[in-house]
């Protein structure tokens, strides 16, 4: 209802309204107002729903034939108010295709968007866990990446809050257990569709309604064969076509693969494919999943006829650690001396329906085809399997290292060990592009670390963990960081490499600091100090002492922290390591300010600022300048603080450092308050509070208290 307004004399006069009768009957949809007699101006408005972000995460799906009966059944369930649908059936039966087709038809019923997650139940790798999925859902619903809560429980709470009151459809694809699905169920009256090879009976208590999916009807399977081949052979050879789809068990995947094989040979009769499948059905035993006895035979036929390069790429991709991949991975598998470049070979696999192309030049196997590729690689020599895996992992290591160089140019990178002198990598124009690649590839990169650990490729494990440092910190992926650093530390020790062991301890400890694990971080920094001392790495020991101070500061052990920072500064200066020395001096200023020694804090911050400018560390130099401003405010000189704070604010905004920006804004608010400008203070506190609330930062409560303490506006 948009509003009622009789300010201009429209409608009946008050006299005419006396004694009137207003009755509202029947079914009413949406807001309504019922009144007997109305006098004066009445304004009623209902704010529009927040539709600024309407996610549409559904991937493309191949055309679907038949399934009219299943679509009608799903429509009836939806109309009856069912909000959890469980699509089950054997591999290759078309569960995902049916779900995607149906959800695209429901725009009117669920206009607020579609969320999609591949739970990787049977993709050959580790099934997805809820904490991996919820962050992507939150970003799809409009939450900026830097405002996604760190804590998984808080992520789930925010997800449910954002879905309450909306009309969304969620597709959870390829689930394994009810426990994997339950945390991902949205709040409110949204629709969730789950596809799985299992029954997921545990979800029945959540209101789930199972919809089992059977193979295609015979006529529909023949039609699918004809549509895919796109010629006259099905019409001309109906008996052979009928026999072929039965050999394919009328599974859409098997029918499509067989049809693609025939389509690539337009003069070959259907009988040829019938004979091939009939002769090779016994070869499916190694891939007998849920009674499927035709898919492997069809894939074997296609594989046997691949050109040498395409066959090598096909089986090589079977050892890829993640769900999808780009052209550079194909280059890594094939090597630089391949006559036909990766695009041509990829197109060959695409033409035969052995690969699926997704958005942004990404490719993936259907899960059954991937298992077939894995099986084909298992038939090859150990040297081919190990060499192919190492080539893929080296590609990710080289690309992640390049991203690290752009994002953390001041970070002292350790050497990388590659198996070949020529390692293909993705190049980036700048840091933001590099970070975007790391974000997109996160699942694959973390899987690559696990895969390398399982293959005892120790140097790859710790070096790839080291290269992912910018991703872990910027994205707040602390669960991934902990798991990766645990594997990396074991790998570094297996290599008997003290520098690598120290790096895994210190970078892992810094991740612990960022998520509040100060006690654990202190243990890791102490271990790193011991490793460095034992190996004669004086620079590493000095830096570890600085890190130890940060852990002590987090534990509020100020005197011990100040002593650690003082020692670190002196050692780093003596060793010609100026940037860590300047950071240690900055940390001493932070300690002094917390201890109430504003003048000392200002002096330390000024020295740190000068040192960081000399090494071109603009980000930390801005933090030091902000510390100068904080010290001046604490020292009763807010007018002198503002220029420092404003200069720091401009630099930090450019680095998208939202929490640091919020801290500077808070200090600017305090400065304005002390100078008798409550309106300016309110504006600064308000902006800071918005940034801190977005990431659930504890400092938000302090800012909120400051706002409450201001006089109300005049």
C-alpha cells in the first residue's frame, strides 16, 4: 500500500464520514489498513524490500528432454508449501539438470534470487563443509568479502538473518549426508533443493520431501540421442537407436556421451556404437556405482579414439586436486612441447562431451567422467602419474607466488623449487587481480596442499602454504590457514629445512593472532625462535622476537611485550633489517599508549613512521602516522592530531583496510568531541561503527558507547 493523503481535500469530508461503515473481507495479500472514520492527514507507507543484490548463482545446464511428470510433481510440492526437496538417484540420471531447469521456472514464486553450492559429495576430493559454503552465500547476498564474519557460527547466524523475509531458492548440489546440508538451510519460507546419490533420510525430520529420479523413459532417451546427434540416423535406424539407449540404461550422461561419439563420425552407422558398447560392458565393473553398468563403457569408447595429446590431457586431469581448472592447467599437463596447444586439445575434449565449460574459461569434469579419467591414469606408470601431478602443483605454486609478490612486496619470499625450468603460470595486471584469482581458486589451492601432502611432495606443501599467506589473512580463512600450516610444518620438518620450519611457525602464528589465538601464537613464536637460534638464523630469530611481542601484547602483558619489541628493534637494526626494526618501534609506541605514556608513544610512532617511509612501506607508515594522532589526542592536543589522522585515513582507505580505517575514524571522532564539535564526532563515530559492525569487531561496543555519550543533536 503506497499511502493515503487527504491534505488537499480529496475524498469524503469528515462530516460525510461520520457513521460510515468500512468492512474488509475475504483474503488479503500484503499490508492493509482498516478504519471506520478517518480525519486529517494519514500517511502510510511500506518500505521496499532490499533488492539491491539479487544473486543468480545457478550454473548453466544442458537442455532437458521429457521430465514433464517430474516437473509437475515438483510444481505441486511447491504449491503445497514444501520448502525442502530432496532429489535423489543414481549417477548420471540428471538430478542437477532437473533441479536447474525447475528453479529457472520459479522466478515469480522466488523473485529474490538463486544461491548455488557444489557440495562435492562424489567429485573425487574432500566433500565441502558448511564453513566453506556460507561465506560465498553471504557474498552472493551482498556482504562484502572484508565484512564476512570470521567465526563460522557468526557466519551462519548472519546467513539466516539475511535469508529471513526473502523469497530465495537455494540449490545444494551433490550432498553426501544430512549433517552436511542442515547448516546451509536458509531461514524463512525460502525453497531449498538438495541433490544427492543417497537418500538423506535424516533430512526428513527437517521437512524434506524425497523426489527419486529414475532414468529417462525409452522414448525420451531416443529423443535425447536424436537431439544430440542432430542428423537423420536415428530416424533411419530406429531399431539400432532403441537398442543403443537401452545399452546406455537410458541414463542421460551415457546417452549424451554415446551420441557425441557418433556425432563426431557422421558416416558411421549406429550399429557400430551398439557393437562397441555390447562388447565392453564387462569393463564397467571397476566403475560400478549404484548399479550403473554403461557409463564406463561409453567413456572407454570415447577415450580409445582420442588423439594422443587429448588422451594424455584427459587422464592427466584426473589427478587435478580441485573441482575445475583453467587453460594453464592443461598447458602444465601437456608440457611446452605439445604440437597442438592446450586450447585445441581442450576443444577436442569439449567436442566429445568429456569436459564441461563453465564461466570465465573454466572447465570441469562431470563426476563420473572424472572418475573414469582417474582410472585411466591409474593404468599408467608411476613416473607419469607423479610427473603430471607435480606439473599441475607447480603451476599453482608459481601462480600463487606471483600473486604473493604483488600483494606483499615487502614479504621476504623464500626460494621455490620446481620440477621443471618451464612452469606455466597466470599473470596478473595488479594486486587486486591477483587477489581475485586467489579467492576464486581457494578451494583448489587448499586441496592442492592436501594432495601434495598425500603424495609426500614436501617442498610443494610448505611452499604453497607460504605463497597463500596473503589469501589467508585478507580473506580471514583461518580454518584453511590452520590446516595448511599444520601440513606445511610437518612438510618443512620432513625436509629438514629450518628456514621453512621457522616460516611455517611464524606465518601460522600470525594467523592465530589475527583470530584471537594469542596463547597458541606465543607457543609457535617461541618454537620459531628456537629453530632460528639452532640454525644460526639471526635475522629470523630477531623477527620472531617481534612476533613474540605481539602475542604478549594480545595477552595484555605490556612490560614483557615492550621488552620483546625493544630487543627485536635493536637486533634488526644491528643486522641491517630496517623494516622489521621500524615495525618493532611502532609496536613499542602501541605499548606506551596502552600504558598511558602518550609522549613516549608519540616519539616511538614518529621514529617508526620515518623508518617505514624510508623502506617505502606506505601501508604501515600510514598506521604509524595514525598512532602519532592517537598519541596527540591522548596528550590533550587534538588540534595537532587531525592532520596526521586525515593523512593516514586517505592512505588506509586506498588499501581497503576497513578495520584500520575505523580505528582512525574513532580517533577523529574523539578529537572532534574534545574540540567541542559533537556533530562532527557523531559523523565519525557513526561511520566507524558501520565498518566495525560489519566484521563483528569487539571495538564496535566502545564506539557505540561513545555515541551514546554524545549530547543529542539540537
